[in-house]
């Protein structure tokens, strides 16, 4: 008999391959080699399954210890882990826009985030704001890669040639951009695409800004 854990793990695999639109109980049953009716014993509908899958992937994020690394490195580590997780599971962003994501893994992540900022010297209210701000940055930074992965999944479902479509769209984007001098210069110098350290640059700038708030009121960095 299938377990709830098996069903949720299989749902994550289907979502990684097909996206939110590709997930349904029948598709999941086929993936597991089981009757669709077996799914309903553990999960009542697709919405609940999506929430369970989203909470499951939050469990992939390593939990750093601010006592051993300092609050800034712990915060950075959490953010990097969350960013990597969202990029791996591109469907999480659209899922978060239509569903309230909750569960023990998401709660564990939130608890650790708050603890990191409280350990730095932020008040409870400030820790709430800092954790939310950094998570919003992570999601925004991952949006581009997630959107491209979702687009490729859509092409796979339709049977289209993803590489051909990408070449055609890239050519069109570059043609439009060449009308603008700064964009044209970056295309000609092959720096039109974000570099690998763009996320790290933004993350460190954000954390430095948070740290400066502590310094401005005389709270020593911990």
C-alpha cells in the first residue's frame, strides 16, 4: 500500500517535470503505477497535494547555527539554501502565488530564520521584517530561472522544440534591446545575461543594510 510520503515525493517529481499544470491525481497514479483512487486515501485533492509537496521541498534547506557562524553568515546560508531550492523546484513560485504554503518544514525554516535575526540583536518585530524581506529577495532573485524552467515544462507538455523556441525568443529579445544604447553595449560585450554572482551581490548588500540598522542604534554585531 502506498504511503503518504511516497505520494508526496512522487508529486514533487511530477511537479519538477511538468509544473503545476501538469500535476493531477491521474498523472500521479500513472507515475506511481497505482490507481488514482489510492491517492485519495491520503490526499483529498490536488490543492492539498500541492501544499504538501511545497512543504516537503522546504525540508531540503540546510539549517545553519548562528552561534557557530555568526548571524550574517547564518542568514546568508539560509538564503542561499532557499534560493537553490526554489531554482530546483521552479513550480514553487506559482504555487505560492495561489496557495498558502504551510507545514512542519516551512515552519522549521521560518523558526530558524527568526532565530537568526533575533540572535543578531533585532527585536521580534524587526526579526519578522528582516526574515520576510530576505525571503522576498530570494523569491524575486529566483524568478527568472524559475520562469524559464516553467516555460520549458510547458513546451515539453505541448511537444514543442524547446531549444528552437529559446533561440527564436532570444533573437527577438536581442533585436528589441539593440534599440537602447546601454542594452546594446551589453549585448555586444556579451554581458547581457546576469553573472553567477548577481544573487550573492544582492544578498550581501541586503544583509549589510540590515546590519547597518543595528550599528546605527548602537547594537553591537553578534
